[in-house]
């Protein structure tokens, strides 16, 4: 129970970090508010609340309902919160900011280091699992970008690279599967209802959120 409470505290702290890097920047040694990002949906009170709640739900669901260790549940908590911010930024501004991905990447590396220190004899497995997952997931979308000639955004590639570092191979594979399926279903809907064309581009961020949410709902 104590570890779960600690995970919840870390979840809130993680979201606070994302809000800080999203709303503020350092200019000449001073903290300056980014007015354009401050007004974005992702940085609104509702956006922040949605991301934090989603992170807490993922943490408790993965641990209580699916019996995942708190350390693994916290990874899903981070991924869930990031997916909410990514969805809102991509939907409104058609971009996934790099600064949104830096905190989860750093946190993922720190968690890998902790795993290595806890089980030094399995350090190759600990590092390899997440590094390979990041390279493969990011690589799949990089190839997609090349094949579609820019149909997949650079932010989407970096987002899945970070998700691979957070969730490992099996976890990110689940997110990718549900993301692709939900994107395909929406694309078919647009074509059938004649609300879109084959060459129309749609933001991927909201579907990454759907993919992450479904992965949590089904226990990954």
C-alpha cells in the first residue's frame, strides 16, 4: 500500500513537471511564461486535470485489477498522462512538442537504472528490453513517414520512441496495435460518410491516447 501511495505522489509530481515545462521556459536565467502554450487546451485546467486523473487511473488499475508491480504500473501512469497531453496538443496545434517528451524519457532512463541496480546480473536484459522497444516502435513510424512521404509526423515518431522506453516491447506493441486499429476505423468512417478523402491527414495524437487507454483497460 505504501508503494502505491508513493506511486500516486510520483504521478502527481510527474504531471506537475510536464505542466512546468509546457508553460514556462528559462530566458536569461529567468522563468518566463509561454503565453501561446499557456492558452493551449493541454495546458488548461481541464487538460491538466484529465492527464493527472488518467495517470492515477492507469496506476491503480494496472496494480489493483491486473496485479502489476507498482514500478510497472507507474510506467503506464506516465504513458497515460503523456498520451493525454499529446492528444490535446496534436488535435489543437497539430504538433507534439519535444519538451513534452523530455521528462518521460528522463524518467524512463532513471527507472531502467533503478532496475539495473536492483538486479545487476540482468542489466543487459533490463536495458535491452526498453532500448529495443524504443528503437523498433520509433523505427516503425519512421519507415511509415518515409513510405507515406511525410504522412506521419516527426512528433509521432518521437512519441512512440519514448513510449517504447516507458513500456517495453510488449506494452508499446499493445499501444501501437490499438492506435492503428482506431485510426483505421476512424479513417473508414470518414470515407464512408464522405467527410474525408484518402489523402487527408489526421492528427495521430488522439488515437495514441485511445490506444493507451485501451491497453490499460485490457491490462496490456
